[in-house]
C-alpha cells in the first residue's frame, strides 16, 4: 500500500484530513478487494443501463466500460495498486478509473451509491458461493453414495455390518451402507438449503441508491437482468439495509458444518486402536514428531474444530445486524469476512472428505464382531417373544433379566444355557437364541427407511436417481 494520498471521493465538505488511525480502522480494502470482479461486473451493467435510458452518451459509456476493462485486467494480473487511503474496493476501482480515463469516470456513480453498490457486489458473491457449496456438497454426497453401494457387497456377503449406537452404547446392528446413507440424506438437505438460499437472494439491489431510490429515470429491471438476477429488490431500504441473504448462507454453512463435524467425530473414534473399525489413508493423516507409532486423524479433527469458526461467523453477523436501524450503517461492513471465511473453510473440508472417504479402509470382521457384542440383538429376542403373543413390555422385562444374568457372568445372550433361557421364559431356547444373529437382526428390519439389505439397496437406487436428476451448476 502506498503512502501518497489523494482527495477523498467524499471529501467535499471536509476541511481537515482524516486521522491516520481512523483511516486504518475505516478501511475495508484489505478484505473487500475480493469483491473486485463483482464490483466491476456491477459497474459495467450500471453504465450500460445509464446509456440505454439516455443518462450517459454512447461515447461516455464506451469510455467508462473500456477503462473498467483495463482496471479489471490490472487486478487479474496482480499489477493493481490497492490503496488504503482509497478505503474500499469501490473507491479503489473508481479512483483507478479516473486515473486512467479522467473526469468522465465521475459519471459512473450517477444514480448510484456505495450502499447499493456494496449490497450488489456482496449478493453476487454470496449467490455464487452458495451455488458452489451446493455443488461441492453434492459431490461429497455422490462419493458417500458410491461408498454405500460398494459396502453392500464389499465383504462378499450381505454387506458390511456395523454396530449402531445410541448414547454411544451399542444399540442394534446396522449395515455400514445404511450409515453412509444417513449422511447422504443430510448432504442432500444441505445442498437444498444452499440452493434455496441462492434462489431467495436472487434479487438485485442496484438502483436502491443510498436508501430512498433515485430521481434519475433508471431501469432497474434491465440492470438486474443483465447481472443474471431474477428481478430487482422491491424496496429500496430493504435493498441496501438487509443482510439476511448472508445470514441464510451462513446458517446453511453452520448446519453443513455440524453434519461434517459429527461425521468427523465418528471417523476419529472408529479409527482409534480401541475401536479399530477403519484405517484412514496415509495421505490424509499425520504423524507425531515424538511418538513414532502415531497416525493422527488431523483432517477430521480440523473439520470438527472448524465448525467452531463457521458457527461463530453466523453468530457474529446476527449480532452485527440486530441493533442496526434501517437502512445502511457502517456496521454492515462487518458482514463480509465471515462469509468469505465460512465459504473458504467449507470448500476445503468438502473437498478433503470427498478425497479421503474412498481411500478409507473399513475392517468388516472388526465391525461385525463389535456389532454382535453389547447385547445388540436383545430387542430381537424381545420381538421374538412379542410375535408369539407375549405383550412387548413383558418381553422387554424378560430379556432385560437375561441380559443381567449374561453380563454378570461375562457371556453373550447366545452363550446362555437352554435351562437359563427356558426358566426366563418357556418360549425361549438355546436354539432360538443362537438363531437371532446380527445378520438376521439386520435382515428383519424391513420397515421403510430401515437397515434391511433390500431396503438399503432400494435407498441407494433412489438416491442415485435423485442425484442424477438434480441441478448441477
Ligand atoms: N465499504 C463499505 C461497506 O463494505 C461500502 C459502503 C459504504 N457506504 C457508506 N455510506 N459509507 O459496507
């Protein structure tokens, strides 16, 4: 950043120079230069429209558009000089334009304010970011779906078996594919949230001007259309003063982050020596500088940890917005960094998971053995009795007693003697206890949305159809 300063674009009424610390505090160029492409796209459309309605001559339009093109080329080439004394991206671009084409540059800002300009730039950015994260969530979903399909047959049998947990206590056996499909369902909604948000923010605030609209005979609809928006915003105060489009984006990011954080927690646990369910790929794990045996799940830990900042970005902007009277307040300059940060964070986490999951090795014998322990088929024994006419509550009590006997003697249900089982209930026997395997338990869960292999296969097929038919930008 250079130290030479020019007169402020808003400097008309000021007699004293801006205090240096105020200038530093006030400036946003260090981060909003990221909006340069959107800013120039917006200015090009604005000037075009000013020409169409006769506010600017064709020659002025051509001069300004040519100059903006040169400024954009400089920015893309990395030769543009971003100046702190020019405060933000908007005034940097406009001042650079004036440096190039002279006073006619001053006509660019006719019928416009930085308030509608920044609202426009930021909407353009956020809409693109939302659609991009929708695509990336979809790509991860495709990966998880193909993992689900792979593990339906990967052990040569009826699919890899995993303990299903509630309270992190073994609950009932499930298919690993069913577990993957749960995340497929979450990611499908995550994608939908980003697309819904993008559709709702698809309105151009340009032409709201400072807050009240403008006396100039502009055509907001034409400018909105040129910028690829569905329509202009319907109220000028709302157009410049609202940031719920950014809040909605940040909320969708926060929910997606929560899902990825839960996934991370499961992968971290399942990769421990104690669980031993899976091995993460060397390419996506790290070692310890002191303990040679270590292989740490850093990607998953960071994905879990970064949920903190993504949640924080949502809370941050909610807090910024809540006390601001209509319409624009400088507080709103604080809207951008959180959006950039959540977008960048999730872009990388989604990509990393899409690469890491197919390289993760699941240990089918381990997961199956774990699924069989912990009395995971106790519900099946109770259901067996209930099917014979025993009221379910009574059956529950009987099996609970059996689990107590077994656990006190360090045995599983199928290791109880015929006599023990029969004395708990005459309809029970060693043969029945042995027949209630984890495979049988899984096969029996045929209800819609359940873990039976036929149901999971149907779910995989349905998800493939859904994935094939959706919009991919
Ligand atoms: N840098 C400002 C922001 O990001 C641009 C809008 C400034 N408007 C104003 N009236 N000071 O919010």
